[in-house]
C-alpha cells in the first residue's frame, strides 16, 4: 500500500523562499532596506503607540529593526518578541540585539501558528510582515487569540501598485519586453493587502473590531550616490536583487534580463537629481482591536 504523502505545512513556499537565496539577499541588503522603509515603519509605530510595560509581538520581524524600537518603547517592564520564518534574518536580528544590549526574544516560527499562550500580548505590530500568509483569515484568527481582551494590532502594508513608483516605474519600463500579469491580491506577496475591502474582510473574519485604514504616502530614495549614474546603479542593485521585480525577472532568459536592465536603468535615471533617485511609496496603516 502506498504511504500517503503528507500535506505541505501552511506557508511552505514562503518558508522556503525566505530561507533560501532571497533570505540571504535580504540579509545582504538589510541596512539599505531598513533605511528605505523606515518612514513607513514610523507611521505604523505612531498608530500602534506602544506603552511602557506592554507585551508586544513584531510579526515577520525580519532582522529586527522595528522589534528594537518596540523594545525601547515598552522599556524594562515590558517585553518585545519578534517572530519570523527566516533563519538568516533572525540570525542577524539576534546579533544586533546583543550588540545593542537589548533584551528581545526572537522566535523562528510561522506567525500563522503562533506558539504563544492565549492572551499574552497587548499589541501586535508589523512592518510589511503580514502579507505572506497562504490563508490570511486563518492566520489572523490565530494571532487574534494571542491578544489580551482590548488588545490591538497595527501594521503597515503596501497600497495599490499604481501608487507605488518603486514597483510601477520599473514595471512600466519593461512593458514592451514582458507581458504584465495583473497583481493577484489574494496571493501572498507585497500587494496582498493593497485592497482595503480585502483587509477589512480578513480582519473581521479573524475576529477583529474597529478596523481602520489610514493612507500614508511619502517618497524615498531608491538610489543614492555621488553622481546620477551612481544613483541609478544603486537603485538597479535593489530592483534586481530583492522584491517583486527581481522575482519576476529571475526566471527570464539572460537576453530578456539584459534588455530589462537597460530599459529599467534608463527609466530610473530620469528620476535622479542632485540629492538622490526618489520614488513614491504608499501604504495603509491598518489598526484594529481584539473583538
Ligand atoms: C518584507 S519582509 C519585512 C521584514 C521586516 N518586518 C522589516 O520591515 O524589515 C517580510 C518578512 O515576513 C516574514 N514572513 C513571511 N511569512 C511569514 C510567516 N508566515 N510567519 C512569520 N514571518 C513571515 C519574512 O521572512 C520576512 O522577514
């Protein structure tokens, strides 16, 4: 008799993704990414308003930048925990915590199956770490159980791709090379929570109440450097190494990649000025209460 093949665990693809070459590339570009996403994290942090003495969880904490901010805010009487599926990023997070002398706990675990006692946290927080669940409603329902009565959640997620130049501009530049697939907001990925109705549905199904979405937009320097050429090179490194455009181009032939590189570079170069190569970015700052 054949042995039944066990079902893959939830989020198996993402676990492989964030522990493989992508996790290592995120690690290599972590300081760069931290700087570029800092303003979005601050917007979500302000909405979260962590208080001294609170117990907080940073979902999809990556290399820990926001977990450290949370730890500072809750102080010695509180506790900050980061959870992530990426061993390489958590390794960096632990090193940074030791260097900073911060008592922060980092757990390698799937946040859709949070390994915590019920009602442990006052606050669930995330900067771009909640858009990668196979089944978001189930994941948020499990996360909801970890909140104390009256506890809250606050997270940052990207708005519609059309509002995000860092994605839209390179993609438009290669429209003549690669057919554009519509963004599927029901699939895990950076834009999985771009549709406000979808966010509200998921959070309501998971048991959250008082769901609010506040738009926040600010540009950031995709490229920096001493010259416009250097800025474009810096931006190109990022576009081709991490994120959705890199993922789109990776399986393409060398010829297509070379064509795409030329087209994207030319388009980005137009944005470079004396200060840097600036692109627009727009997020939702989502807040809700344990229902
Ligand atoms: C876009 S990165 C953001 C990382 C970090 N929050 C930051 O702002 O630098 C997304 C993170 O979510 C993590 N992640 C994806 N799916 C996850 C899951 N099911 N449970 C926990 N972490 C997950 C990834 O490993 C990655 O570190």
